[in-house]
């Protein structure tokens, strides 16, 4: 049957509202062009048989860069790009015309500026297209809606009932021949999305549940939020199913001895105690163990290699610097730390009350959500050096995704 379900990624816009030297779909997001995120999501989805981008012919080199940023793109699935027009609607129509020879049964049309499209949203749209013939990803509106009485004076004219109102996202899926005809008919009329084109031709279009993360990058400010999302979601969001990442586990172990002081710093959190921990830096035994675990996963030696105790510049350093550097090293290799787990071993101080804030501190440094950071604590039943309260030990594992 050939390319039963084809994804058409619309990437021909000039993206002037987002600023920057290059169109927004070619600007970098967590080290990869924005377009490569959506391309990868559809290329790696098992229900999508073919993927074609619609681009401005002047951008063909930028397009190649975006494809090259994908680890092992499925070349059999990736069709050569089609040439787009000046308006989105023209680009979609030209993209659809370019698929006539391929004759897909269904087509999913997606905006390149929505990089965080997930496999489950694609699944839901595919399922709804199968059931209804046409469906879009969309979200029910949760905010109260106001219509300004006079658009210029910003005074509320009325509160609009939000019942039944949805925000349209992409992908938007249709029977190929139906949407092609609808777009041909709509040529010359300006409609804001492909569902509107189908509606104008009298077709019923279903709503499939989208995702709040499936946001569109429109203006320059959107990049800040998108970057945070990219860091948080990382490869787990986009690539987990792709087999293009290898997941490595590293371990770390560290001990620091008690000495003079009135608090200890563990996992970035100062904890009041009858003594302090001795060390060259701030003696943060937890962060040291995690740092070593990341170096271990990367096969990059240990914390002593990177920050020699003999080097005076690290004296009294906050250990988050070490952890940041290890995280940067994972990013420099195109990878991402996806999870860490640390066990702190001591009789005192009590770790329990500080666990949550420790998880937050570590998450801030590694740009991980809290559910990807674990802090546990145990005693050694008064046995050994930790049992004699001579110091604190820490064990850690880190999971790191690296491109194959
Ligand atoms: Mg240490």
C-alpha cells in the first residue's frame, strides 16, 4: 500500500515574528534545529509510513542541517522536501500536490514550530482520523475568556462562555484525497488552519486530545520557555521509542569525615549539625557521588581528574559547579542525564526532612524534573565508620542518554 499514513511537516515560513538571523524552524533548541524535533517525532513513530517537509527553496542547506541533527534518520521513510509558498495555506496545498504521486491514504499535517509533539498525541490523532475521517489535536480551554468591548480601550465587553471551546493544535489528520480537494477549493481564501479548510468544504472534523507541551514557537520570547521544556523533556520525550539513544548507567561513591563546624552541606542543602564535613571544596558528599556517577556513565574518569584537590581554584567551591560541569560534558556529547539516584549513609544528621529540597537542588543543576531525581538515606546500624559517626558516605547512580 506504500505510504499509507504520511506526515507533512510545514516549515516554509520566514518566522519573522520570532526574530533571529534564520527562520524560527531552523533556530537551535537544546542544540538541535527546531525542525529536527518534529521530523524526528514522526520519523520514529511506528504508525507513520512517510514524512515530507515543505520548505522554502532558499532554506535547503538549513533543511539538510536539520536532518543531519537527527541521529540515524530513517532515510527510507524521509521523502525529499517539497517546495512551499509564501503563505502557510499555499505551502500546505503545494505539499499535498507533491504527494499525489505517492497517493497516501491519510495525511497528518503538522507545524514545524511545534517541536514537542509526542507519540501519544500522534496516536490519538491517527486513531480519531481512522474513526472519523478527519481529526485534529486540540485542548479544551481552561481559562475564562473575555471579549474586549472596544478592542482599543481594553475594557471587558463580555465574558464568553468557554463550554465546548477548544484550542486547535497540530497534527491535523485527513483522508488525503479529501483534504487535497478541500485545499484546491480554498485556494485564494485565507483560512487559519487545515481543519478550517476541511470545514469550509463541508467535512466533519473530530477533536483528539492534544498536549499542553505541544506549544507553538511564535515570537522570540517563546524560545526561552521552549528551551526550558526541551531541557526538561530531553530525549525521553521525543526519542525514547527511537532506539537512537543508548542509555548508560554510571556509579559514584564518596566519603567525607566530620570535623569542626555547625552544619553540613549535602546535595546543595545546608543542614544544621553538631559538626561540619571536612574537604577541599564544600565537602558535599552527595553531589560528589552524583558527579562521579555521571563521569562514570560518560567514561570520562572521575571528579579528581577534572577538579584536582591540588588545584587551589577549587578550594571552598560550591559542589554544584562540579555537577554542572559533568552535566555540561553530557550535553557536549549530544546527550542528556535522564535520572539520578543517591543514597546517603550516616547516623546523623537526619536526612528525611531535607530530602525534598535536596531533590529540587539537584534537579535545578541537572535541569531535571523532581521525578527524575531520587534521594534516599540509611544508617549502618551503628556499625563501621558511619555507625561511629565519623563521617558521611554517599552512593549514587546516574542514567545518561547518549546518541548512538
Ligand atoms: Mg568528595
